[in-house]
C-alpha cells in the first residue's frame, strides 16, 4: 500500500495533542540520479508535445553545454530544493564537474544543506496538518515537510560562531560560504553536502540575499554582540565576483531551478561585464524549470526570450520547462549524467580565481578583452 | 544539438510566407511505456517531498487498484493528450486490462485518436508562430502542435457518414464511439488507436459532451440534412450506462488526467447509484494529474478531499499530482505497467454488459443490491 | 474586524462534532453591479500594465460589442460562478439585453441557479474544514462554500419531475432548460434567477454536457423508471441550434468566464456554420477571464490568438484576462453596465427563432447566405 | 475602441524594422486610489466566495492594522509593480502614514521608481513582440512593457555616482536608499517617487538583495574603479535594522505584494528578535497578494498558516489573496484609503530611530523587554 499514512488514520479527531516524536518519523530521502538512467525516456519525451518536449529539449541543451569546452555553467537554485530530496542531485553535479558556479537562495544553502551536514534531517509531513499544533511543538513546516525548530537554532548559532571566528571586514557571501565549507570539512556529520563538495571542488557558491536565511540570525547576533568590530556581508562584492567569472569564460550557460533573485543575478552578469568595459557575450545557453506564471510580469516566470530583449540570453538554445523541480530536475540531471559528456570536462575551480584575484583584469584573456573594448569605443 | 530548430533560424523575418509543407514536417511521436522501466525511479520519488512524492504515491495507488480484484478502474481524460504523444500509453492501458472504462473529452477521442487512426498525423509546431499566417495556410495550432485543417475536415465528415449509417434513434456517445471502433476495425490506416483497441477489448468509452468535437460537425450535418429522420446523442443515456458500471463493480478507482467534465461525470456515478436506490460505495481509490489551480473554486482543480465532502471519493487512497500530463502520465503509466500486477487481472468487458442490458437491475449482484437497499429503506 | 471568523476560534480542537446548523450560517450574497460604478477605475486600469490593462481592455471590448448593432453576444460560463456570488451579475446582463445567448456548465445553471430559485442558499465555508466531518453532516463543499446536500437532492428530483412531464422525444438542453424556466415562472421562491430571467427574455441557455450536473440525476431516474418511454437529451441538437444563432447573426462576440466545454462549443459554431455551407465570419470580438495556465496545452487556457489559427476568433478585438472571475466579472460587468450602451440595444429573443424553426435556412438572411455560399462553391 | 492597437495592424509582416520611437509611444499611467472610492464594492466582495471574499477580507484586515494604534505596518514589494502603474499607490500609502517601513526587491526601488524620478518613463509594449528586434533597438521588455535601455544605463551610473560620494564603509541598503532619496530631493525631475516620499516621511526602505538591480551595476563599477577604498552593502546590517523596528513595535502587520525575499525577510524579524533575546510577538496581521502556486513548496506561494508553524505570523488575522497585483492592490489600497482610519495615525519616522541608534537596546521599551527576557530565562 502507499507509503504515507493518511492524516485521518494517523491523527484521529480525538488526538489533537500528538508528541513531537510521533510527527518526526519518516525521513526525506534524496534521489540518486546515478541509479536511474533516463536517457531513452527523456529523448522519447523530446518527440512529444507540451512540457515533455520542453523538458526533453532542456535536457539536451544542458548536455550541449557539457559538450561545449568553452562553456562555463552556472547553476541557479530557488525554492526548497534540498529539503525536498534534491541534495544528492546537486552534490553529484558538483562532484562530476557538471557545474562551475552556484547562485542560490540562502535557505537552500544554509537552512537545508548546511543543516543536514550538521547531522540533522527533514521529515515527511502533512500539508493539511494544524499549524498551531506544530508551532506549539516547535516543528516548522515547509508545505509537506517538517523540520525540528530546535535543530534549526543550532544551525543559526553555528553560523554565528563562524562569523565570530572571521576577520572583521566585508566578505562576499561566497567567501563566507567557503568558510562554512571549511568548517564542514572538519566537523560534518553528514558529508553528502553541497557546501562541502563545492568547497572540495573549488566551486563558488553565491547567495545574493545572504541575510535572508538561517545565517542571517547568526550574523545579526554576531553584529549585535560586537557593535564596534564585526564582519559584514557585501552583496556588491558578490556581484563583482560573479561578473569576473562571466568575464573569464568564453561562453556561458545557465541551468535555473526556480526563479527569484538567483535567476536575475546570474543573468545580469552579462550587462555587468559590458558595463565594466569587457566585451562579454550573452549567455549562450539557458534552461529554466519553473511553475511560476508568466502573466504577473514578475521575473521568476518571465520567458528567456524576454531576457533576450535585455541582451542577457541568446536565442537558439534557451528553454523554459513548466514543471515542479522535484519531478523535472531528477530527469534532466539524470539525462545529463548518463549521457556522460561531463567526463571530458575539466574542473574550472573558480574559487581559486576569485581568491587569488584582488582587482581585474588579471588573466591574459581579460587583459585582451579590456584592451579590445577600449580600442573599439 | 537540440532537436527542434529555433524559430528565428527557421523562419527569418524576411520569410513571412512559409509553405504549408515547410511547417508540417516533424511528426509527434507517441511515447511507449513498455520501453521504459521507471519503477525504481518512481519509488525513489515517493520518498522525496512536493510533487515528486505525490507522483510516487499516485503511481502506488494506481498499482494498488490493479492489485485489488474487486476494483473496476475508470480512466478520465481531458486536455490535448493524444495530440501530445500520449496515445500509445492509453492504448497499452486498454490492451493490458489496466482500465475498464474511459470517460473523455471529445477532442481526445475523435479529433485526435480517431483522426490518427484514419492515417493523419500531428506535427511539432511553434508556440510563438504567427496565428494569422497559420490560419491562411489552414493549419490549426494546439499550443506547440500543428494539425492540417483539411485532414480534420475528413475526420468530421467520416463521423457524419457513420451517423448516416446508423439507426435514427437516441444513442449514447458510448454506442456511437463503438460504431467508430467498428468502422476502424475495417478501415483503420493506423491501428494503434484508443478507439479501436477499446472496441477490440470491449472497453466502453464515454464522451459526455459529444457534440463538442469533430464528431459534432458530422452530427449536425447529419441532422441538418435529415431533419425528420436522424439519430441523436443522448447524454442522459451515457450517465445511466456509466452508473450501471459503478453499480456492477464492488469497488472502483478513478485515474484522472486533467479535470473538466470527465472528472465530474465519473465522480457523480456514486451519487447516481445511490439516487437510483443501490447501495454503492464511494470510489475507493482516486488519483488526478492536473495543473489547474485550486483557488478559483472550479471543479478541475478541486481537491479529492473536497470530493469526499460530497461522498464521492473515499479518503485514504486519493492523491492529486500537480504536474503536466505529458511528463506525469508516462511515469505513472510505466510504473504500473512494469510492476506487472495487471497480469492477474481479468478483462471486465463492460461493453458487453451495456449492450446486453436494456433495463436495470440485471445481474445477480444488482438484484441483490437493489433488494438490500429496498429492505433497509 | 474582518467578517469571517477564524476556524480555530470557531471550531476549537475539542469541538470535532459541530452541528449542521452551526456550519450553515452566513449566506453568500450576490454582488450587484448596478450599485457600483467602476467606469473610471477600469479606464484607469487600462492605462497600466499586466492584468489590469488586460482587464481594462476586455471591458472596453465588451462595451464595443454592445455598441455594435450587428453583434450577437454569447456568454460562456464555467466554474462555480453562481454559488460564489455572481448570480445577480448574470441576471442583470440578461435583463438588460447585454447578452443574447448563454452556454454554460450544468452545475452553474442547475445545481446553483435553479437550486437558489427553489429557495435554497449557499453558505460561507472554510477551505481548511475536515471533509470527513462535512460528509457525515451531508454538507457538500465547493472550495470555501457549503451546500446542504439534502436540499440538493430536492433540486435533483425536481428536474426528474420536469422530465416526467415532457414529451418522450429528444430535447436539446436548451429546450429542457426552457421548461425549467417555465416551472420557475410558476413555482420560484426566489425570482432573481438566470434560468427564470432568461425564460422571460427569450434568451436561450445551452448546457452541452447536460447530464453532468444535478439534472443528470433527475434524468437518469426518469429514464430508469421509464425504460421504454422517456425523453432524451440530444447534444447534437444543441450544437445545431447554437450554430443557427451564429448563422443568423451578422457579427458575433464571445464573453467567456472560465474555459471548458462552453468555450469550445461557442467557438466551434464558426466552423459548424461554414461546414453547413453558410458564409459565416469568425467571432469578431472575444474576451475570456481565466486562471488556467496556457502551458498544459488544454483548451481552457489556450489563447484567443491560438483560436485564430483555427479560424474561430478574429484578431484585433480579443483579450484574455488572467484573473479569478469573482474579482474580474464584477469589474467588467459593472463597466459595461454603467457605460450604458446596452440602452440602445434590442432584445434578440433567440429562443423564438429556435422554437419557431424546424429546418434551416429559414430567415431571409440565411437564405441569402446559403445561396451565396452555393454560388461561390 | 480599445486603446491598445493590435500588433498585426501596428507592425504588419513587412515591417520587421520598426524604429525605436515608433515603439516607445504610449506611457504607462499610474493609477490614483484617491480618485476611486471602492469601499462599498470591496465590502460587497467580502460577502461572496473565492478570491473576491479573500480580497475583501484582506482589505478589512489592512484597515484593522490602520485602526490599531500599537501596530507598525511593513509593506513588502516584489514583482514589477512600479513599471506596471502602481507607483502612485505606494507613494500615497507612504505620504498618508499608511505604511511604516518598506522591504522590496531592487528592481522596484531602483530600476523603476528611482528611474522614473530621474525623468524617465515606462511604455506600453506587446507581449508577442519579437525580442530579437527589441534587443537590436536597445529596448528592454517586461512582459507587456518597454523600457529604453539607454535611459536605464543613466540610472545605473547615477547609482555609481552616489556610491562614489559616500563614506567607504559598510552601509545597509536602507542607508544607501536614503542617500538616493537625498539625491532626488535636489535633482528629481518627477517628484511622485516612492524613494523621495519615503525620504521625506522618514520611512525606511530595505532591499535585502541590493546588488540584484540597476544599483548593482553602479556599485560594482564603484568597487572596480576603487579596489582599495570603496563602500560596501552590508545585508546583515539591513536585517539587524529591520529587526530593531520589529523589537520597537508593540504589534506589527505585514502587507505583502508578491513573495520572494521581501516576504521571508520581513517574516523572519520575529525569530530574529527572539534570537537576540527580546520578547517580540508574532506579526499580528498579515495579508499577501500573489499568484504563486502553493504546490511547489517555495516560499512565495506558501500560506500564512504555514508561517504560523514557524512562529512568524499569528492566526486569526491573516489572508492570502490569489490575484495579480495590478488588479488587487488598487482595490485594497483604495479601500484602506477611503475608510480614512489612517487620519488618526501618527508617522513612526523609523528612519530617525535607525539613524540615531548605534547599538540596541536604546528605547525604554527595548530596555524593559531585554530585562524581562533576561529575567525569565
């Protein structure tokens, strides 16, 4: 029979006082794309219509990015992806050189990934559960998923401790998250972590709204207790660093799960590079998985063709997929993994580029480009 | 590289006068669930959160229906499913005793399935194509799919010819579609057809709004040319026939793709059976795939828990899946197929029940039930 | 303070056994567009962007229909509109010659409008209510609205009684609904009714899937009790009748609330007229209010530009509005009402045309057109 | 006739080379809630069902916030609201003490509001326009709205100039936006500006992802040209400042347009205050307008009941409204404005609180609370 028990069976009307331990029972398990070869399935989908075709085409475009030696790949993450069972997919993309930089919301990176690396879990929950009951039990709900609020507080304070240990100067979120990775390399209780594997592979992670998550609590605690001498999180530095990556790459591709700030932030690097005087091209490839509607005019659901009007995304190899990420990302990720074209791809180790560089231009390619741009203007 | 050419490449600004033959090029191909075993993938999805878990649970509930000897399975179809590449999935469900009756929109059964059985095709199209250009070329567009309007007219008139050949009395849509199946058994140019395989397997197909499709054109042509002596399509008879099936079954389950009339029509048989004096139970199992939003209050997106308040669907084994059908149905169908529990399932051949029966109650079970109901009232 | 009580206040955890009378308390009230002049507001919205502009433009297009002497207006209704408080809007459109024919789902016309005319009510409900509790109390839920199931059964049986009283031949749904109007003209307990006002104004109402509602229960009861001599509901006749209206009108416009069968059915009359040999034009005007997404390829959310590829809807005066009907229809209806252009508009009384006509062509215009069509072919 | 010309009329197939001046013609006009009294309309909507009732209740809850002397009101803005014609609504809320702090995306505040204050405009555009044509003309598209990219570059560089003029230390976005307001107080060409009116009224504006907008380009240009001595944008400081406001207020209410970072950021202040040791209560009131679906588990569409499980939002006076903002905000804003309860409300001038304060606790209330919290722990 189906795995999840029905609410009415589980919590009959006369049991309005469940214990916390009765609700935090079934752990969310992360899907492993390495175990499921869907290449033939997804290719078949690409010959259908509607979202199946779009999904098939998006998977093929991602594979084309992996086959293109010149293409740097930026993965954009929004929505509650890690808590929903997609952690292993992202870890595998990082470990297998299938992504060169990550732009994410804070919740994904801190509240969910770093949280699990500290040894904590997400649990299957009930979307119809009485939230007042949950609040009194200190259980936080994300749609159909439960989290132990007490454990989340430990995650908050660990971020605060890391902040206390760092130099009191402006850091990019990328620098701070790197220190979280360093912390995990010593203390992780669960090493299947995006933060840790990105640390190991020198894949930079950017969170443009870094205070807007569990880390934020740690950070304001740090600043509040150290009013005259504390670190700060410089979001402008984040943008400059990601722009450096765009400038350094000959071609670039975006793999976007959800919309929000990460989508816009990564797209904007084209304009930013241009604005700094470099002759950067549009993102050559772009795919996005989203259920956001296009008709409210907000960026999350805006088409990639619209992004072309802004000069951010090239036409020809862009594809929106109208699907919820927990279904679509395992299919697209598995397709790209089992096609195997990542095997010929070198790690770009952009963290090193960013750590070594103080000012731009620094690489030969950058110097060339800046010169060329100056000459033509 | 990705299969579908980009619009700008294909139809550059200076080519605003494409030929019809240039647009009707790539045929939609139907996905074959028999070729793709996703049992492990879908079981893994059931351990995640959000739509993946819902999809996994829905697939497991469908499998539970197939394992339940007492359960009759009604498949409800809405949306442009056949034109989108899902024909073979439905054909395989019919041929392998995985469904006992079908309730559908007319477009799916007539404009799309019967149409293809006549030898015609659906083609990959462009959602951004200029519709005025298409109209002048007599190409009809369904989102990203093209149809040759001239071929559709042949489909219309074939329905008219079938109408001309039948007895001038009220028919249920189910009876008429059976005659379409009989026509195909002789004349089909493509035998991979839902209408034809349902004819062969004695699986009844109901289209409660039967005039609202290609058949409607044939039917009004028939009535218009034969004002005093013509057949009619009796939608009440459809409802009575489907209710007979519900009465005859000990248990029932609904597999609903999209919402609309088919969803409501099939659910209502519980109330209808009760209204006629039979002690029928609620649908024991129910799954629905839909992207319709719940918040506009329309039936298409209404939850199956809401259907429980109406006494139509039992709680415990119901599941909504928020996903577009071209992605979700291949996964759910493939799961149920490769689990193999249909192998122990007998064909119910409800067409025979309906053809043989003039009035109710006729079966022993029906007589028993009517007696029991009378006794207890 | 806000009008609706909070669930937790109203039904504390220890009250899992509310009485029916405690839940059916606050009646849904129907909004009266005559009391709210929003002309300036909606004109201001038309100068903004996104849905406000679309809504403004749709209202202006509806007003243009009312100013066009040659234009017949067909109102298409889907979703739970009457139960949601939109009954008075539709009644006012009918009474003030702002609509010439209606195509609807059955639930709107029978379960909701006819139901209220019999003296019954809809009640404010709670979307988070336990549906199992409701079912045991015989309360049906439509999202946030409650209905007394016992009253609905009276509605069912009243339809059965009407069926028993009619001639045992095929009827269009339009003919049957006219008899429901006749019944109400004598027995209505609440005369603010779409069915009754349409009866009074000779505005035909079509329900292409007529068995799929409360009337269906009455109809199968009628057929089941009278196996050898009963009426039937001929959906082909419906389509032929609506096509006659399209043929008779010089121009036509569609005002569509929701999608589903009514949208398709009304659009198809263009093709149907053409198919019967009449030189009918496309619908010149078309507006649709819907929250259905376009990306699943289903008709409900398909754009009116897509309908142009089918030759059904002219470009130039079509507008989709992405909004839920309870918000959008009061604004659009009020705009058109207070612009006042309906005052110069004659009632078309299409019911008379349909009742008087047995075969086509009958009017001079029809004869002309048929001759012209024959000459040019 | 409808105001917006049809694309096919305006840009016939043979004109694929429009001039920029032909496309930037009709300016978006901002709706003025002061001109439209919808109190009776919205009260009537609150007696219906579905979204109309939700909208009515949300308007009533906002009015309840304005009547509650103890309640500080935080307005959260996401989506392209200012470009869509909602600027005047927000300006009027600020000027009339109807909002005490704003949390927003960067695009709204910088690319759209500050941009218009510099004298630039947004234009009606065509959602079906060829984006490649637009890109070549340097026209940016937001769904159905056009922007002159050249003017946007001036907006970018103006932000850079402001950055160059400020002290090279970490600033909160709130501090930087205050300087933008100061700049406008001297240089604004259009004084109907949210940034300017908030400057005048001492209403703080927070943009938690401040680099993710036009200002970001100016900021990285500033940092790139001044590698050793530049300002930075400290997002932790933003969070600390907004938390101070929450701590200072006895009660608080959220008015959220769209979701994204602003929604989460403002909700989190409850947890943040608690984390710093203050006994802050949940947000007592909360309304949100959104079209985001709840089923993908992302925060934007998550219910306010879910936020209760996190201890962020109280139950009893929270309401989601499923509607697009350009339709819903004019109705809700107009309702609250014309009810007039803001007339008794004092300006809270939180900017002064934040500018005067270096460390917490500073107010008597804060000192009391911190003492109480310490005593009880």
